[in-house]
C-alpha cells in the first residue's frame, strides 16, 4: 500500500519567546477496514439490527421517509443500534 507524503510548516515556541520554523514531512498511510454490518437473523427469518428487536425493514422504512440516523436511534432510547 503506497503512503502519501504530507508537508507541514511547524512552529516551535521556545521558552526564550523566539519562534523557530521547520518543514516536516510525515508519511501517512490510509488503511480502510470493512466492518460487517451488525445484523442478525432471528428464528423467523426476520433481520434484526444488532442485538435489538428493531427490524432492518423498520430502519429502512423510516430512513426512506427522511429520518436521520440520529433520529432513528432517538426513537429507540432504551436500545443501542449497532
């Protein structure tokens, strides 16, 4: 995986109140990790979100109605989705 070199100008504040500058190069590598969706299928074949009784169909339906992810979580305050 190829890294990206980023250049930054860094200022160091010394106790003598003088400011020194230096160019610093930092090698950065972006690592992308896919996490599995927190979905489980119950005995009836219904897909549930995480370890909650909330069905995936319910989440999709309210999302399609324009409800944000935060609002969906707020609708189920005693449960954690995900």
